C-alpha cells in the first residue's frame, strides 16, 4: 500500500500541493501589501493535473526499470502455497 502511495498518489498530488502552498504564501503577501489577493479559480488546474500524471508515469517507469522483483526474464513464477501448514511466499524458479 505504501508503494502505491509513493509511486502513484504522491507524484500526482505533489504539483497541486506545492501550488497550494505557494498560493497561500502569495495570498498572505497580497493581503499584507493591501493588494487584491488571488483566487483559486485562476489556478492552472489542467496544467497541474498534467504535470502530476506525467510524474506518476515517470515514477512507474522508473520502478519498472530499477526495482526488479526476484527472478530474471524467462523464469517460471511459482505462486504462494502452503507446505506443512506454513505459507511459502511466491518466487521465481529457473526454467530447466
């Protein structure tokens, strides 16, 4: 679950969260200077969503390239199973 959050949700939400932090700072500065504060209706939502999706795609692509699960290409996957009342986790076996 944590891996899903780090690889998908965080990259998608990060640009929007950073924008909202900047927005609050800009709003406080505008109020302190006596100017009209910006509104969230002027936010570049489509741009933020596009950057977030792009970051999520990059994160998933990087996980495919750099976080190799056990096993090599062409190996046979053995799913989890029970032996003598003990669960043996899934693993890869080399093809004979």
